[in-house]
């Protein structure tokens, strides 16, 4: 059921559309024969579905690994706008549904020299419209010809099968992002070079991300012990922990020159070694990840 606030917004949008001067429209939309959808990226880190728009560019739906479900829409224009433009997003019926009316969805802004962007709930709404066979269409004044509007439509033809594949990809995304694991502190049991159970699970998450990512180019490993035992014993234990983790990341395919390990032994405590809780905190490894920024 549509609430009163939503009704007022839609009424205002419809009023705006009706009040605008009637301009000749230049349309960009794939014909049924041209229409194609493709899942271009299908990994646990990213799902990317694209739709070519002839003579204009391509539409992209993108979701990435994260704690929260997310979706972005990007309109990649071959020639980005020469000026910032207010854009109407409307759900259009296909030609074979002549009895159905156009439905305004929202108004937004595309900025000069940037690709068009829509995020959050409205991106999901666009997918929902495509799923029922409608054409989400973006309309804005041409920045080169003031007496003309540009209409860019997403065709629902050939959408369903690709959307099923895209939905499966969404289900398989890792429930954490690079930022969630870029700096991680793990812990050991006393006198052991084996991580405790909770830390092994956390290390497995790091491994999954590194395994599927092609831009993690540096892993820093720093191991520490508590102060119990002799200095040499603690240093040797710290070095075993460091070497074991170095081997772990090398087994995943990272070259040795991209893994830096340092064994600090009982140096640099972060808690009081006189208490069991403090010693447990000091028996740790800090793993930091670096990635290429494009």
C-alpha cells in the first residue's frame, strides 16, 4: 500500500513531467533482437551484470562483498555529459503491453563528466521492474541541443535467465569486505604455534578474500608472545608462528616477496603480562593487508 508521503512525491514528479515543455526525444534502447544481458563478473567478492545500450554505452548492476547487502547501478556513457542534468527515472511498459501506463520512479541528478549512478533501494527497484518485463528509462535534457531530450531505456528482453545467474552470485558473496579484514589481530594458545579456534576461523575468512582477490599485493605478518619463558624460547616460538603463516599465504599463491613477516617475541606487549587475560592478549599475530588502488 502506498503511503500519503509517497503519493505526494509521485504526484509532484508527475506534475513536473507534465509541466515540462514537450521536447523532441532521442531514444537509446536495444531492440528485442539486440537486447542482451551478461553476468560479466561472478566471484565471492563481486557480482556484475551488464546490458549494452546500442550507440550509447552500457548499463551495469554491481554488488560487492560486504556485511550489508548492497547494489549499485551505473550508466556508462561513451560520451559523458557536458553539464550536470536533472534526470527522471520512469518505468515504461514494453510495446507489446500497450494498455499499461508509464510509472514515475524518482528524480535524480547526473553530474557533468561523470557516469550516471543510482544506489540503494532505487537500484533494487529497477531490477524489480525489469523482472516483470518493464523498461526502466532515464530521461534528461540534451546538454548539446536544448530543444531535445535524451531517453535511455533498459530492455527487459533476455533479462530473466541472466538475472537468475546474477541472483545466485549475490547469494554467494562473502559477508565481509576488504575493510573488515585489512587489519586483523589473531591469538594463540599458550606455548603453541597453532591459532586458537576462533582465530583459525578468522584466518580462513582472510584466506578466502585473498584467494579470490587479484589486487591484494602485500601481507604483513607480525607475531608476538607473552613474557612467560626465556627470551630465546619466546623469540623462537614467535619465529615459528611467523614462518607458519608465511607458508600458509604462499600455499594460496602469494609470492614470497609480497609477504613480509616479523617475529617480535615478548617485545611490544599490549596488556599486563602479570594476568592471564593480559598474557592471552599478548600471544597474538597482527595481519595487515595491502591492495592496489586504481
